[in-house]
């Protein structure tokens, strides 16, 4: 038995034998209402139309060069939708299904989180197989057709049930989500044993002492952190002062730590931006190509003032304070997200036509922010919102943790909280 993708443009060449397999299989479960020919025309037209989308695929299953089945599916952002799996009865077996899933799972986009399938309510066998794969009935498409949904992690766990991943294997799978693997990067193993087996991952914005304690409490084996872990950044040999005790705490925990910064921003979309946009509930009309790692421009569907947007962000991210620079009371349509820390080179993007508002975590005040204040004094309508480094990035890492939990392995988000307190 072997598998291969049908070229979407050549669907017509395969339509007849595939439909015959479908028709014969259905005849014994939920027969079609019309004749084979009438049903074939309708099916060919509908699936042929669907195959115009590059997101839809059909895997042809062959034995001795003869078509014996097919798997039709599409992917859309986080969703893997299994539209049809048909195999001739004499070729069905647990092994055949596992081999088919093995072929498909390896070739799916890396950010799939949810699995969707449909089954006729009279087809109890199909429903039972889908439930075995971790899907549950969650609604009806019509009187006879159920919609089932599950997490991709459950499907993956079913397939890889004997697989135990090491910390390094998990991190390599995380890196694969980026647009490319960088040779020069701050990302990688920071501390601990990369070959240890992992049952639970902890994800954080910053590996604080409290985060280490929380990780121990939650029996986490591996931590993925966005920011550097010590005053000496990630240079374990150079750890000094108070951090010597922190390193000791980490050693006692036995937890393996990885830094995940560049590749996190270098995914499509940038995890940090995506988590921020979702949490704030920004309505984005257009996303622009990235200007710089971690900095992108967006057009909003509806203009909003920087004051209104700042208050919305403060509420949605539960921040104690949002600081503002420049003129915050004119409506803005285009915003730059430079979440994290940026410099004057980056806030200077505001000079681009339509650049109105820059949102960041922290920016050097005495040069870079004063530059924007001066611009406003010279008649420009420009604004900056400062959320604090944590405030700007934590929602992105929380979003990444949710995704990892649903797509790969049990994962918890470990919140470090803001480094600042605010006097009120
Ligand atoms: Fe970042
Ligand atoms: Fe950052």
C-alpha cells in the first residue's frame, strides 16, 4: 500500500475510480438517494470546485498501482478538517489507517490545533472510530450529519501513543514552526539535560524565581522562556550575585530550560503579535510584511484614538499602567506593533505615510521617546503607547502555550507578572 497526493489540477483524472469506492462503501451503510451516475456528477462538481483551493488535498491510496481508497482533507489556519476517508473493505485494517495517518500527519502545517470531521449519524462505526481519535460530537450540519471536533494533540497522541519525546525533540518541533531555522540565534538550550524525557512543558515570558517555584509545584519537566533568564542574560558561566542562588534553585528543580525568542517572532503569524491581537480583540483589516523581527504594521478596520486603544489594552491585558507619548487624541488607522523593546530606528517607522501609532513594551526614554515628543511639538500627529515589556509580550507566550498544549504535549503557562509595581 502506498500514498501520494493527487495534483489538485488533475482531480478529474481520478474522480471516477475514487467516487466508485465511495459509492460502493456507502451502499452498505447510508446509501445515496439517486443513481450512481447522478450522484457522480454532483460529487465530481462539488469536490472539483473544492480542489481549486490549494488548502484542500486528496491523498490517493494505492495497492499494486490500483486505487483502493482516498483521504480528502483541508487545512485552514489551526484547523485540520478530515472531509472523507474511504478505503475498499478488503484493504481496511488498523495498520492501513495508521500508515495513512502517519503519511498525512507528517505533512500537515505545524500550527494545527483543532481537528474537525463529519459523520452520518447512522454510521456508528465511523463515529466510533472518530471518537477513538479523540473527537466528540459537537453539533449537526443537517438532520443526518454530525460535526465532530477534537484537539490535534489527542489525534497525535493516538498516533504516537508509544512515543515519549525528549526535551530536545520537543524543542526541535517547536523550532519547525518558524519560517526558517536560524543559524545565528539566542534560541536553544540554556540549562539542563536535553535528552530527558518530558511529560509536561511550562511556557513563560520570563524565567523568574517565582516561575521556577511554580514549575516545580506543577511538576513541569521543561521550560520554554521568551526572555533571557539571568542578569548575565543566558550565560550560565557568567551568572553573578543574587543569581547564584537562582541558578542553584534551578539545579535542584532538575528542569531543562530553553530560550525561544527569535523563532517565536519569526513564525507566521508572529506568536507574540497573534496572542496580543487576540487578547485585545483588535479588528485587523490588513497586516503588512514585517519591517523588522518582531515589528509589523497593521491597518485597523475602524479608526480609534490612541487614548481609547490604550484604555482598551489596559483592560484586556489587565495592566496596571499604560504610558503614553505624543498626541493621543486623534483617530489612528495604522498601528505598528513593536512588542518587546525597540529603539529610535524603529519608532522612526512612524514617519512612513499612514504610520500613526507605535505600541511597544519599553523604549529608551531620553532619546527615542523624546524624539517623538519633539515630532509632535513640530506639528506631527504621532503617538506611542508603552505597555511594559511583560505587558506587551506575555499574552503572546500564553497563546503559544495554549497552542502547544493542543497540538503537541501537555503544556501550562507560567505567569511571571509585571516587574514594576504602580503607586496609585
Ligand atoms: Fe519578544
Ligand atoms: Fe522581548
